[in-house]
C-alpha cells in the first residue's frame, strides 16, 4: 500500500480551494489549505509536504515571492503553480523561481489531477531510478549527499535551490553523457516543457556561478557546442 501523500493548497479563492481539496482527497491525499501567502509560508516551513499547489495572486505574500522564499529556505516540496496569469513570461519566471509545473485558470480538473499524478510519478522515478546506486557521489572536490540534499566543494557547503540540486545531481550521476537542453527539461523538470530550453541555460549559469568559483574553464558542467551539456567524466 502506498503512503498517503500530504498536499498544501495555498489559494485565496475559497471555491477553488474547496474543489481542489475535494479531488485531491479522492486521490487519498491529506490536504491542508492556506488562504494567504503568509499562512502558506508558515505551513510549508513547518510541515513536510509531497506537493504544494500555489496560487500566484495571493494576499500578503504573492505566489512568486512565496516560491522564492521556500526554495531559498531549503523547502524542496514540488510546487504546482495555479494562476489566472497565462503569459509565457509568467510561466518562465515561475519555473525559474523553482516551480515544478504551471497551470492557468480556468483549468480542467481532470488535467489538474493528471498533472498532480505526473509530479508524484516524477518524484518517485527521480529518487528511485534516475539516480540509482550510491546516495553519496564524489567527483573531484565535489561531494553530493542525495538523501540529505547537501553539496560541498572542498568541504565548503554550497547552497543550491531545489532545481539546481536536481540538475547537478542528475549530471553527476551520469558523467560524460551529453544532454540536449530539451533532454534535461524532460529528465529534470518532466515532460511537457517544449519551448522553455532557455530555462535550462539560466539554471546552469546560476549553478556554475556557485560551483565553479569564477573559473571560466568549467571544471564540472561543460558545454558541448551545438549540442548541449555534459558533466566532466575526467574527475
């Protein structure tokens, strides 16, 4: 029997919150609802959730700022943004803040449930299959503890966002293999993000700034011109 998943819904529209809660409970989820950003932040920081459903337009702290605070505070729960905004720039900003998926209102409840199930599946597959084998990886001076989600370089702790860690862990688990941007979107973010390959570029640039110590001859994540990226297999 699979465990009961815990979901936090941060939504100020009480009708939408009730609808989402009802259908999530049909998936045997334990649902907590917060009606504003401040309450959502407090609950997310004090509870361990398998998913956070987050509205973008919230009283108090808006959804983007809440997402940023959660990722900066090492809250790694998957985040599904649910918002009335639908422009590409909002999607990109949401993804780059650390959201795992994005749906625009009004939404079809069946599609919403399909997205939720896909997030749960990706979380299971990523932890159980994509980084199989040892839960600790050492590549040169780089050390990753996959279970504790810790990164150190030459004993110095490195602070990464959730997606930065996922991206680095995926690279380090497959040294030498070349990935296109779309392949990385599929593997780390999940299927369905065609057209957002520049999100990969942004994450890799920020990741390099944190782990390469200003060295432009990248030691860890190398560019394969005209193709994509690979993790240095010579470490």
